[in-house]
C-alpha cells in the first residue's frame, strides 16, 4: 500500500516504522513550495490509524533522527523545485 502526506511528523513516523520513502514531489500551494512524501509499506493502514488516533509511541531519539532525515530530503526537493520554477520564469 502507498500513502502520501505533507505532514513531516507523520512522514518521520512512517520512516521510523520501517516504511519505504518512495517519492518526494514538489508542489506549489498558495504560492508557496511544499512537498508531498509518498511511502510504501504493508503496515501503512495500521500505522496511519494509530497516527491519526493519537496512539503512536516512539523512541524520541530515533524519531528526532528520522525527522531530521525527512527535513533534509524535503529541503533538497524544495530547493530543486524553486530552481526549476526560476528557470521557467526565465524562459518567458
């Protein structure tokens, strides 16, 4: 199963729960660049229900590491997307 989210905490939780980060897609929303993270994993329905039900428990140290990793990937994707948008603006 695949799940997509723009919530970095949710993404870090999935990453920490051994789900595979399969894609990061840059999007423009309300004039701002944001990213959608896509995860793949057989336990995603269960994990998503726990997350939205407020029933998750994680090792805070490991969560902080997963969150930092997600933030790094998102920042790289945003930087790339902004460069692509500037290049398109320059073509006009």
